C-alpha cells in the first residue's frame, strides 16, 4: 500500500514541487495551504507522514500549532518541519513540540526524499523484530541503524533524525575527525556551520541528561568533531 | 572667529555710549555758554542803563565827548593805586603800558606817561639825550642852553600856568614857574608844590614829576628840548593852541561799579574812545570744585570745544579793544568769547552801550571766566563717563559670559553631534540642550529628529540583509526544487547543461544570501552563546591545523606561549572570529607570503595577532575597517563581500570584553590585526 504524505505549505509553487517530487517516489500526496484545511482533513484521516511549513498564510507560527494538534491526534505520526526560517530558536521549538526532523528549505528534493524514506524505514524497523547486525556498539553507546534508535547505558536517547545520523557518523569511526560537510552529507542535509554546532550541542545535552559525565563528542576547533571512547 | 569673540566685538559697540555722552556734554557746554552769554549781556545792559541814569558819577565831564588823539599829545591818565616814590623810575606805578612818544619833527625822542592817585597828577618823561647839558645855575626861562622840559597846564578855570624842569645834576628838583616880568622878559620862580626827580641814565634822562590836582586842568603841553639846540619833542602852548588833552578815569566809579558786580566778573566802563574810566571786580574768582578735578579731565583732549579760533583779548592796560567794544560803542550790545591776553584761558565778554540823550557816551564791558563752565561740564561729563564706562564694562562682561554660555552649549551640541554615530554604526538618539526653548534647543531637537530618521534608516539597512536573505529564500527554493523536478523527469543531455548552469546560479545565489545574513546570525548566536573556560592555545593549534588544510596555498605560522592560556569565552565564536581573520589574511596575502598567528600574554590581556604579508592598509581606513557593511577591496573575486567579516570579528571581541584593532606592520610590508582578550 502506498504511503500517504500530507504537505502543508502555503507557497503553491513550492507545494506542487514537493508534491511532484515525492509522488515520483511512489507516495500518495495530499497538499494543504493552511492550518484549517489541513486540520479538517487530518481529523478525518491521518496521513502516514506530515511535512509542515512553520508560517502558514497569515499565521506566522501556524505550523507549530498544527504540529501540536497533530501530535495530540497521534503520538507516532512522523512530522518533518520544512521551513525558510533557519533560526536556532525555531528548530528547538519545532523539535520540542515533537517533530521528528527540522529541515530548512535549502534541502534538495533528493535529500528530502531520502529523509522521508529514512523516517518510513525507521517506523517500519520499529515494527519488525530487531536485527543485531545493524547495531553499532561503542562502549556505553549502542546505535540501532535499522530502527534509528540510540541508547546510552541501555537508556534510550531521543534524537531527531539529523542528530541520529550525526551521532551515527561519528560513532562508526571513533577517533576520526568528521568535518561539518561530512556530517551534513551523512545526515542528508544542508546546514550552515552554526546549525551543525547547535545540533551537536543539543545532542551532548541529551546524552548528559542521562549521564552527566558524558564527554564522548569532542570538538576539534576549525575542523569538526570526533567520537572518543 | 568664535561666537565669543564676535559677541565681544558687538559688546564693544556700547562704547558709543561714552561717545554719545561726549556729544551731549558738548551740546550742554554750548547751551551753557549761550545762556551765560545771554545772562552776561543782560547784566551788561542793566548796568549800562543804571549808569546812564547818573552820568555825573560815570563821567568826569558828561558833556565832554572829545576824541582821543595821540598825535595831538593826548594822554590817558592811569589810575595809580598807591603813591609812587619820586625816584625817576616808573616801575612802582604798577602800569603795564609803555610811555607814549611825544610828537617830534627833529628826531629828538621823548616819551611820556601820566598817572593820578586822586591828589596828584604824576608825569613820567623819558628823553633820549646822551649828552647832558646841565643847567648852569642862573636859571632863566629865556636861556635855553641846557636840557629842559617845558610843561604848560590849563587849569579848570581856563588859565594856564607854564613851568619847566631843568637841573644841574641828577636828583630831586622843583619845577620852575615861568612868570612874565615887567620888562617883557620872563622870569623863573621855583614852584615847590611841583616836585620832581631828575634821573640821568646811559640813554638820556628821566623826569618823574608830581603835580597837585589843583594845578591840573584837562589840557597840557609838554616839550623836551636839547640844551645844544639839537632838537625838541612835544609841543608848546604858543605853536599849538590845543594842547594834549588829559583823559582821566572817573573818581569813585570803581566803587560804584563794585556795587553792581558779582564774584568772578570784572566790569569796566569805557568812554567813546574805549579808554577805561573805571574797573571793578576780578575774573579769577575761586571756583568751587575738587582740587583733583584736573586729573580727571583727560577726556577734554578729545571732546573739548575747539577754542583756538576765539580772538585774543587785547592786552592794552588803559584801553579796551575787540568786537564787543566796537559794537557797543556803535550802540549795539554784544557778547563774545575770547581768550585771555597771552593765555588760553577762556573769557566771556559782553559790552553794552551807555546811552545819554540818545547818544552813545560809553560802554559797560563785563568779563567772566569761561572756566567755570568747563568745571561744570567736566563734572557732568566725568560722571557720565564713569557711568557709561561702568555700563560698558558691565555689558561687555555680561556679553562675554553670555557668549561663553552659548558657545558652551553649542560646543556640547557639536560634540554630541560628532559622536552621535558611533563607530559600530549605532546612533545615540538623545542630544544635549534639547530642553532649551531657544534656537539652540530647537537645533538640538532638529538634530534629534534627524538622528531618529537616520536611525530608522540605519535600522532598515541593518536588517535589510537578513530580510533579503529570508525573503529571497522561498523563491530560490522554488527555483531549485523545480530544477530538481526537471532533472527527475529525465532530460536530454543537451538540456542537462542548462539545468546544471541554472543550478550553479542558484548555488551562488544561496551563498550570497548566506553571507548577507551572516552578521545577523552572529549577533543572534552571540545572544545565545554559552561561556566556558577553555585553553585558547589548544583551540588555536587545532584551528590553525584546519586552516592549513583548508587553505593549502597559504603558509600559516603559529606562535604561542609554552603553557596553556585559559580564557573565559565562547570557543565557537572565537573560531568564527579566527575564520574571518584568516580568510581576510589569505585574501590579501600574496602567493609566497606568510600569515603569522601569534598569541601573547600582555598586561591583563591576551593579544591574538594575525599578521599577513601584503599591501598595507590605507591610513584613512584604520578606524573604519571594523564597521558594519564597510568594504573596500580592490580585487573582486567570486566570493561575495558585504563588509561583515571584520565587523563579526569586532562583535566577538567585544562580546569577550576585548578589542579589535587593525594596523600596518612597521616595515609597511603587511597588515596586523590584533584582538585583545582579557585574562580570567
């Protein structure tokens, strides 16, 4: 059965471009221009994945409200924020509201499709029994690439898709410095340096909530980051 | 010229006040002078009227209107105030006038002067005769082989008496009276009532004679003869029947005049010949006033009425002259300002005719010192002067203070205007003096409005980059996603070129937008930056290693202290700062050049220096390099430059409590950018 994706975007040209690109990958696409029509449709029938713009027509933060409402309808529904805004604050707010990923509109369509595919893959993997071969273990860290799940000392760490891929890229080759470009490539995302930096900061904080002594992600100034065991 | 100086100059125009005061004083003096003239003229008129009512007290003989003729031998009899000593000298007479020459046809010179003290008539005769012919002793009027002076006097009753003076030697003598003898020969008898003194001198001889008044009428003949017949001077009663007339002053007139006059005035009565009949009073009265009045009168020099054109008063003692006298004797009262004889002293003279039976019989002549006026004027002027000078000084001081105040306010305003736009482009909106209700306050408020509008404009410009990058992002995304879709639809190879080119274009647009929004993003990340303690040396060594990879063509040297350098700050921001400095250095460094990054510990600071070989920074740019949106590059490369790089450097340095400075290397072969960061 085809996966259905809802795109909530007020810019018609962009909406249609996204819709066309994703349709080409075999998804069923529903597009909505504003929060009201989207919410009406969602109350009747939930899509398999929602891609939401933050500012919707006259509502500057309509996407956030929509995300909150959608999360109330379904706890598992994958949500991707796709926005022209690139401020740190927006990303944090969006992820805090339960979005699975936060992408700026700089992302290319193939990247977007890869993200979408990855999210679906994670959901599918979560529904299937585990495959130990896909699990990377580094000391206290264990990464299940199939399910896109991360645990530290057995405790799950809730990472966004971008964060997951960054951790995954770092932990696969411990001690190797990954520069920002490599991290972006791994995460299938185009971000500026500051955004990578803040992603890394956020990830550290999430690990530190579980283990205050966490110090595995090291900054190599001017170059990038590396995983140390 | 400063405002203070300008207003000071304006204040000096108050000096016109003393000048106006001088003009006023001059007018005042003229008016006073006029009124003094009028009053003196009135006094003269009154006196003349009073005197014309009692002619017998004014004139010896009211009916005598004979004219004075020196050629005929007329003599003015000077009033003598004391009885002179009979000694042949006239110095004790107290008469300033010189003796009158006797008429002569022979070149024999003799001079005569007459005086009277009420009881006697005094005659002084001076004869130039170097050879003394003594009288032999057998005095006889017919004999004339000796030097003699003949004197004939007509008495009041018309009878005449003839006398002569002669002597054998110098000394007191008596006159010889000539009487007709029986044999028609004249005899000489001594007249002891007429005393004289014969004085022999080197030039001739003097005879000073004293004649009782009763011998004297109104006419006399005087003749001086040489004993050897060399000549004679004067006239005798036989050859000239009308002898010289004697013009006496009027007895008692002085006292009469004294009753008319006040202090400081001299009254003189003259007859139609302008000869003085009586004088009373004194012009130099005691003037009221301070003794130091003179010292204050320096300003007379530039404000006094010019008196040099006033006529000089005649100095003849027995006789008056001048316009007033002439006019009065012609029947017209007249007043005139004159200068005293031989002095610059001002005198006011007024003359009025004494009319008897409709004819002018004489005149009253009054004189008053003009200095009184000067004293009055000086006193007024000196006060006026002091007041106006005080006022001028006060106004100059007030003006100066006011000007100082004004220029201080303007200075404050100017300073504020100059520093209103700070080097980081921030605009201070409040101006000093804006509460003022005057033009300066208005100017200040005008500045405030101007700055407010400038600020709006600057804010707009400041956010323009961010806004542009934000607003352009959506259309750019549309273009790019459309290109993505186009590629996915399957393209022919020849079409694919265009898509690739379009994609390159969007890529460049993307980097431009990113650069445009960079400063705003840095400002935002500064707001959210977390501050930690870290080793700057370690950060530098790892970052420089990365730059060596990133810019393989550049030679980057690193010099750090041997021990760790801990500072408190945001390492990410510092890396961005370093990024910008290195990018800048790489841009300006020639191919073989060296970039040196040096960390030094100085007084209380770390100094982080990035030096590069290359062209020096133009002097004019030193202060401005770190300003937002300042960009001055000669060569344009592919990368967009919005003049934000060094601005970001400064933002980060200031966030850490440090500074950023640009300078040239001492050898001029490169630039040095120094960032100071405080020690922990």
